[in-house]
C-alpha cells in the first residue's frame, strides 16, 4: 500500500474533513456511479442515512449541506463556498435537487436525510448509507460508505477501522514505520524529504510535485489572509467572535522589538485565522484534517516569516516531511476524531508540523523523528468534545496552542542528538491504544467533556 503527500493534503471546505469533505465525496461518488451505470434518469428518490458521529454532530459540522451538494455533483476542492449555504436553503425550500447536477428529483431533507444520533455501523463510527429508488419504489442502488478521517472515504468493502484506499503503486523507498523510514535515510544518506520526493515520483514528475505542494501552500496562505479580513461572529448559534482580524490589526500596528514573544502572537494569529475560516465553511487544506487544519499553515508561516533564508524549496521540503509523518499515523493508527479523539487530529498535525519544521531548520532524520514524537507525546489522550457539535470550542484555540507546541518540539529536538527513550512508532501505537480505550462520548459525539459541561454551566 502506498500513500502520497497529496493524499495527506487535500483542498476542501470547512468545517470538518470527516463530517463535511468525506460525506460530500461519498455523495458525489454515489451520484457518479448512477451516471456511469446508466441509472440516473430512472432515479426518483434518494434516501441518505448518517450513523454514529455523523448522526450525532453532523448538523453542527455541516454534513447535511455537504451531502446535498455532493448529490448535486459538487466536489470539496471546487465547490463555491460562498453560495453553498444558499443552495442548501433552496433545496430545502423546493424539496428537490439536481442529482449529479443533471437529473431533477424530489428530495425532502427532513425525510430523506436521516440522522441516527445513537446508532453506528460496524466498520467505523462515520458511516453513511445511500439508497436510490425509482418512481415505483423499486431499489436501484444502495451503497455504504465510511468517512475515515482527513476526507478519506471507503465503501462497504472496508473490513475494519484501519482500512484505507489501497494503492499498489510501487514506490522507490517503501516504509510503514518510522524505524523503516530512518533505516532508509541512514542507508541511502537521505533526508526524510528526499525519501518522500523519490516516492512521489512514482505518481508525478518532480516539477509537478513541487508546483502541487506550492499550490497547497498558496491556498493555506489564502486561508490565513481571508481569516484575517473577515469580521463578525462564526455561524452555528454559539456566537463565537472572530478574533483573527483584531489580532492582525494589533500586530501589524506594533513593532517587532516591543515584545520578545511577538512571534508567538503571529503563530497564534495564523492558526486562528485558518480555523475561523474552517469553522465558517471556507476553503482550507486538510492537513491532515479540517479540525487541525491551522497547525501546519501556522508553523509554515512561522518558517516563512521568522526563519532566515526561508524559501520555496524549504516549504516543499517541510510539506514532504510532514506528509511522511502523517502517513505513519494513517497507516498505523488514525487521524479521525471519531475513532481516537482529538489526539488523532491535533496530535497528528502537531507531530507533522514539528517534524516538518525540524527538517527545514537543518535537523538530522533522527532529530526530525524526535521532534515528531515530542509533538505527539504531549497530545496523547486529547479528547474530541466540540461544544454544540461545532468545530469552534475548543477546536480553534487548540490549533493555536498546538502550533506553538510544534515549534517548541522542533527546537527541543534540534538541541538534542536524536537519541530518546520513546520512539515515534511507540507514541503512535500508544495513541491508537488510547483511542481504542477512550469512551465514545469523548470521540466527536458531543456527549462528554466540554460539550456537556459548557452547556450545563
């Protein structure tokens, strides 16, 4: 099985990779299959059932809208984020949609989009069932999909929680553990980013890899810019105020010599800006998920703004290294909050960012692995308990804190020699085991932790 950096980063919309991006892709795939099999014009009704975490917190995560847009043939990378809310309103008002963007059918979300708040499917907490029938009620097609984190979607053939889309493309330096990755680096005299680049060449030319990663960086930067410009409160009922614009104005008006920790304020700003955009359904890059989408952009902005000699080559190497670390999480544990809690989202992103920064600061592969381990170790046990089922509290601030933590992890590792007691592989296994033992109320169901106590207060 092989994973690319472009599997770990994808262009999408907020607020959730597992609850928004994944369901939109699943709905789009279902509609596309109907077209491919010549069934589209025979469809009179589509019924969608959402289970587990999707049913429990889907409303706050924008899942119904994502499903509607996906059924109409939209894709997370290209859908117009500005018109998406109005389109959902129109479907609800007219009780109809254009399946695959071409075939008008009756669709009443209150009846045809069912949220099972306390029922789950066996293979994964984020399960979906799509059913298409004709005018006489005859079944035309039924499909089950699972949104397994980071926008990844698998179908009913998924046999377990760890199942991901299999790619048998042979890569030059295959690895599935950090130990294997470090062995390759030592044997070949390569940096981690070199190993990842060599593997990426199995799918695309080097200039395409570079331009593709820089495009992702451009979108990350655009998310920061948009988040710094938009005023007001976030949607969803909590009336959480956007903080990035005011912080941006204060920092821009200040002087760099006024505060020795001003760089930290900028990092906080970068993370807040991205995650406020995500919370409002804006365009972001899953890195590796939407809920943790602010961490890698914030640390990359720190590199670009505060590290002397920062350049595009460094940005490419940062993203390649971070992706290599993300692949370890995806293959050996999970990046889904519904499976392992927020340690799988913010913890993974913090680890990825720490390793990426260490690489471009000149760390050895062993120091990079150390940085990634530190970034994860101090997020172990982190629960996913979004207040109101929204990706706002504590998610937005959590990205800012983890971004600073990632920078600190990289700096700690660089001051060492790469030797440490706890390996990244051990930390990833521990995260997987902790997630398995964690009660479901702390895994993106909004039935425990802050999600309960803030409401009670």
